[in-house]
């Protein structure tokens, strides 16, 4: 293709050679000619003898000769006609490179007398070099996640010609994904690149093959092409990114080999292998790829050859950072290296007028220190740029030439960072730049901006009743993130009233240690839950504080013996129980019932009944039910039985140790006709009530079994809700009572029906369900079974009666 273009230029060159211009510059002693490069051998340049005022006849006698340093054979003079002509091929690019001016200087010497003439032949450029790409194919790795309008740098072509012949334009083959972003004449500000027009779809188009064409400005224009192979990447959706898209470095021309130029740093937001980066040189223009090396691991660029300021003043280095993902992704940056002459003085940094330490509530824009920089060099080498450690709440502000103020840029927090080690870097404009650093240690002074904080908003404490006065029951602890006196925490009670008494009459808290003490013995029967708040305050000015809620549960102990109750309808209390019993009753007939109550709760209030042996060891015709207290006959009564029977019933709770009470029952045996009718009606009414109560007990026993089976789940759910719910204030007021269930074999016989005060603070009280499933002592389960069999004929399906205790827990 190039040969055909050169043949087309032959005729053009011949015509242009007829228009060669010869200009004589009077007064300078110099003749100026111009000739097109690549002119054929013998092409006319100028009538040199005539222009120099020499006769043709005297050229040979006077030894006319032409001398040209380094270019002696390019031009020759015909001594017969005095014409300067082209002797051999003239290649302007080989002769002068990319210089805008290119001339061949000739010295014409004649003798007799000796004269020296200077002749300048300007070599004009023709469009004889097409644009050339350094690579046959450019490969681009582009992720399918790239946004439209993303730019991808391309390596442009170079043209050895100059002027219009070297002005390149580019065009891209037709496609639906990419357009071409053309560079401006100032190549340092805008590069040739591809612009993405719409999203790529790797599954639809995994790769693209495009053709990039470069055309110069000559007439006719010459073109060069390069293939663009674009691979669309998937999965690894974050490509490496440099801190800057362009870096500018100034470098001394006398820099030795292995001289450090710049360290490039690219980051990849991916992790693992996809975030590991290697660096590679894509190109170095012009023709300088061997002059620099790039460490593929740390991104350091170093000198690898000899730099020459006179040969090239700028180098453009295209760097690609590629991660190790599969497929890999790449980021690009440009490093502009300007070659300078010298820089041998480092800047000096002086820090004065420090305002330290700095309070953490200092307002932004406050001046912390004054900084002065200086450099004994001049020009660009003496121009100093000052910078500060990155990612700190400070900044440098230029106040005057070479003067800076260290200014607070954002709010401080001593609890996060208490001291900043700042490094002020002064860098001059030399190449490579010289720099100096100064360290500034900024201490942050504390202010009271953090309130004491407890680890939990609420604590639950369990204390046994009847504790000794002054007993230590819990320790609260709060932490203050401030320092010194701002972190000194003192504790106090949030005073309130508990019923009719002040909270401080129940508990106290040590101001320094946070230990909570019970000032008096606590009584479970009087107070089941005491809820209050402890305040923690620091010693700052003004002081800050916070509160924590303590829930003190008073645990029951067996400190109340069973108390006997009078027979319903009977006045008074603690006397013996008297009943009339007909001698005609059969075995299993209920003749009386012992009622008792225990002020305790739980197992401590669970009562059992036991008939004491009669004096002398006589066998009694009566027995007492273990859990109901019902006294019934064991056999039919006869005439041999004494008319007055005195029974002693031992009532015992299940506490540790167990407490007891003794009930005396006086039974008078009478004939069937002598029993008062009123008594019969009373007994009949009691029997009917007991029968109704038995029916209720059957359902209660079923419910008790279900509750017992779900006890663990209920308690776990209750605990989780208590821990997750925000603290709520309670009240020392009666609440709705909740039934406390009994065991599967019976209830707590006639446990006192009562309401217990639970003081937890202000607000609406709440109730908790407490279920107990006691284990029977050995042998008691068998005795209960015998009692049921013995009473089965008269009271089928009868179960021990249930009286319930009530608890309210705020």
C-alpha cells in the first residue's frame, strides 16, 4: 500500500521541484534554497554560481568546491553550468527528526583569491510517512458492569512527518456499543479513548473486534489501522483505580539508572485474589519504552536508561493496573515526566506558635500552628508545595507566600483519638522533587461530653427475706469514656416513696463503689419486689448522668408456721373443733374437716395433715386425709367406741425445716335419732358443696397437668420477654390476683387467700404466673391412693379440695 502511495507522489515531487525557490539574502553573505525531501537524483535546487556572483568559466580554475559537515553527498554542484542539484536521497525525518526546522548548511569555497560562501538549503516536509500504531492489535478488558459514558484510553498512532502532515484524525468502525473520543491538539490534557454508549452484556456479546483508523492531514492523506480486541468481563466487577488519572513528575536529566521516579498506587475494592494488583507499562512515548521500568508488584517507576533533555523534554507513560480476578480487570493512568536541568536544595520547614493542647470542643477553622517553608533554589525548583498527613481533622491553609496555618478542619473526639501525630511535607517543584517534613504532635484535651453508661439498662437481683441489716445485695458499675475528673463516677438513689415509706429506708448505695445495701430485713410476705433506680453522675462541669433500674425480688423463706382456721360460720378462732357424729354412719363418712393456712408461699405454704396416735396406742376409728384435712371413719361405729373422741391433727408445711401446728378435734358419738336436724342439714349442705368442689377440682387437675408440662417453655418465654422489654415503672398498689397451681395429687390445703404487696416503682402493676409441681415425700403417694380407695364408695371421683393463694408482681 505504501509503495503505491510513493509512486503517486513521484509526479507530484517532479512538479514541485520545478517550483524550487532560491532566495539571496543581501548583506548576510548567505544564499537560501529550499528543496522537498525524497526529491529524485538530479533534481534542480538552485543556480548557485550565478547567485554567488561567480562566472562559470572560473569555477574550475578557482577550485570551486562545496563542503557540508555530515551531509556531503546529499547535494552536488555541476561545474559546467553552476547548478546545485540533488545527488542522493534526502529523508527529512532521518535528517532532522521531528524538528520543525530542517536545513542543510553548505560552505562554498573558491581560491585565488580565497572566498567562503555560506549556503542554507531548507528541506521541506512531504507527506511520505503514514500514521503508525506501535501495536498490531490493542486488547481492552472491559467489565460488563461499566456505566455508559465510561472512557477507555487507547494508544494513538504516531506520524514521523511534521505540520499538517502529522495532524492525525481517527475514526472507528461502525458498532452499537462504542464511540471514539478524539484528543485535542494539547495531548497533555485529553487522550484518545473509547466511550461506552450503552451497557455491555457479556452473555449476549462476549467480545468485540473493532478497527481503529488514523489518517494524517497530508494531501493525499495516508492512513494506518490497528485492531481493537475488546473482551467483556464478568463477575469481577471492580477494576483497579489509581488515586489520580494523571500524574506529573519532573525529573533531572542527569538522573542515574535505577533512580526512583514515582510510586503509583492503585486500589481495588474487591477482596482476595480479585483485589491483588499487578502493574504493567503499556507504552512510553516517544520511543522511550526502554528508558523506564515499572515494578509489577509495588508500582514503582524507575529510570532504566540515559535521559537527554535536548532529545526529549517530555515522556508520556501509559500504566495499566490489572487485578488477579478471573477474568482480570484493569485500570489505567498516565504519568507525564518533564525533564529538567537541576535541583539540589531541599525545602526547609519551620513550625511556630503552637496552641496546644487542643480542647475537643474547639470549633473548626481554629488556628493550631503557623508553618513557614523556604527553599534556596529559584524558579520552579524554589516553588514549594506544603501538604499534611491524610485522613486527619486538620488542614493547611496558605496565608501568604510560603506561609501556612495549621487549621482545625472538623470536630475532634478525644474518646476516639486522643493524640494526632501530624507530618507536614514540603515539596519543591524540581524534578525529581525534593522534600522535607516536620512532625507536629497535637494532644486533644478532654471535655465532659460523655455521660456515665451502665452495661445494662436493668438488673434483676434475688434476695432472701430476713436478711441482716446492712447486707450487701448488689453492685452497680457505670463507665465514663471521658478522662480524669470527667470520668469520676458517683452513685446515688433516685429517691421516691415505697408505699408510706421512703426508698432510702429500705436500701442505700455507696457513692464511690456502687455497692447496694439492704438497710433492714426484708419480708417476703410484706414486699415481694422492690424496683428502684440508681443514678450515676460524673464530676465534670456541668455534670452528666444516667440511671439504671434494679428489680430486687425478695425470696420467701419458711418463717411462718401453719395457722388454724375456725369452722365456717363459727365465731372466734383458735379453740377446739367440736362435732356431733351419729353412730350409724358407715366407713368412709366425713365427720369433720380441719382448715389451716400458711402465710408463706410456694412449697413453704403447701400443707399436709397427719393424725396423731391416741394415748395408750388404741386404734382410732377415724383418719385424716393427707392434703384436704377431712376427718372420716375407717369402719362403722359400734357401741364399744367411747362416746367422746379427742383427736389431735398435726398440720405441717413443706418448708426446710418444716413448721407445724396442732389442731384438737372433739367428736361426740350420738345415736342416729339424737343428732340435731340442723346439723344434718349443715352436713348435707357441706357434702353438696364438697361434691361441687370435687367437680371443679377435676378440671383444675387437668389444667395443672397441662401447665406443669409447659412450665419450662413458659419460664423461658417469660425470661426472654422480661429481658427484651424496656424498663417499665410499676406501682405499689394491689393488682388482679393470679391463681397459683398445685401439684398433680392435690392442692395446698386451705392456704391463706391473700394479696401480697410488690413495690416496683410508679406506673401500672403487672402480674406474673407462678406454677409449682412439688414432688411428694416417699410413701405419701401410696397413702393418698389408699385414702381415695377408702372414700370411693361415698365420694366417687373426689379429689382434695383446692384453695388458692394470690400473688401480684409489679
